[in-house]
C-alpha cells in the first residue's frame, strides 16, 4: 500500500538555512503531500513570502502550510505542525537538515513493507557531506586529518555518549523488538531512540500520545528522547540504512555551551520524574545519571580547556537544583520547570546584552 508523508519543520531566524532544507525536500524522488513550517521569528511573514515565492512554484503538487508561532519553543512548534498533518507519516526535521534525494523514498519503503505495523518510527543515517558533494573530491582537496592526541585519548569514552547512556528509561528498561523478518526485505537497523534532526513517525502513533511534551519550553533538548521512548513502548524504532541526511552543525558560543548542558541534564531528569513508572530508587537513578554526566562533561572539557570548562560548570549547576526538584510532586514540577527555563535563558540574554554594551563602551 502506498503511503504519503508530511514534513514538519520548526524554525527561528534562519531563513536561508530553512530555504536550503526545504529545497532538499522538494527535490525528493518521493515528494511529500504537505510541507508544514512553523516559524517563531518576529518577522515570520517576510520569511513566509520569501520561502513561498522561492520554492512553492517549483512544487505545485505539494500543499504548503506556513504559519507563525506565538512561542519560541521547538516542542510547541512541532505540536502545532503535527495538528496540520494529514498524512500517514510525519517527518520532523530540523531547519538545518538536508535530505539526500532518495531519503524520503527509502524511509517510506520501510513503513510500506511493514505490513504488521511493528515499526512506529524510522530515522535516516547521518551523512558526513551535504547532498551533491563529491566525497573523493573533497577528501583530495582537504586531505585526511589525523586524529589529535586528545581525540585518541578520549576514544574509549565515546561509547558512553550513546543514546541509551544519556537517557534514563522511564520504565527502567529499553524495549526491543524482533525486526529480523522486516530486515530481510529492506536494510534496517534497530534503534533505541531517534535523533531530533531526523525523526519520522507514523502519524497514528504520535498523535494519540499527545506529541511532544511542552514542559520543555526553551532549547527543547531531549524532546526527541522523550517521544522516541514513549513510541518504543509499543512499537519498534529503526534506521533505514540507505536513507541519508546531512545535519549542518554550527559553532556553539561558550555561554550557550554552559546553558545547553544545564538544560540537557535537567530536561532528561525532569522528563524522567514526570513519566517514570518506577516505584523505588528514583533518587538514586537521578543522582547516578547526574554524576555520570559530570564526569563525561569533565572529560569533554579537558579536550578544549580554553573554553573555561563550560560543560562541567553547567553540569554542576544542574546538580545544584536536584534536591529542590526531587522534593516536588509532578504537578509542582510541571508548573515550576518552564519558569526555571525561562529565567535561565533570560539570564543568558542579559549577559549577551551586557557584553555588547561593554564592547561598545
């Protein structure tokens, strides 16, 4: 049975990157039924006119939906997009994620061959180069860099950065499914969680669980782990081996590294406390996770100590709040945590503004 798909992209002040990402969508060998953009930019109407004038004319068969968002929040924006989705499958891609031309076709084939509806979510594999780049040419021009001494020293720690190590499973376990029969038909790999820049789900699976948890209002770090785990309680998560996406990464400022670390650790802990079914030993699991993260952040900062150990400082600040967080019930936590995130981000913005004033002076 032929299924259709919709693309949901949330964006904020990245019009050119967004246009590049959407262009990769309209160049797919399997076109989407809908492209849904939820834009939290202050001048989103101008961005909408630019995008539609540039791209909509090249894809008349696609329904374009471009709306503004009253909240600058990835979870909120993705839920807005999900409400507009009328397709069998929804792609949640970042505005700086660029699909290879056959990416959507490879993903959709997994869903279509899954006659037993075993699979609830499919992801693509990350490519090292953007679509259309000739790998050999780039390698010949740049050469192959040898890993630094620190990278060689840190190699044994890389296994601790896997998805299952950086999340606290709500039920005390990860769920596994036998995908061997489906794997005989199409190349797939079993996944524990799906990465946020390249998630796709059956729409009939994510809508009943309520989409993304909007307790995460800023940064929206860990929202992908949350929704992936909830889906995995009943359905398998897999990667389509032949589907490729390039995710463009940008350099993170020192203050943002600090803030991101605070949010990454606390987001995972808060989501765990709000969703866990575990009856005892909850505090132990939380502190064990936090201590492990401090150690991992220390190792990461040692690789580039000139950054001022921003990751370690962020991890320690997150741990500072744990006694208060663990004393709250779920209702109190759900009410308090959005306020905490807003205050943390407002402090970051105030720091940036003061830095600009100092520079001018």
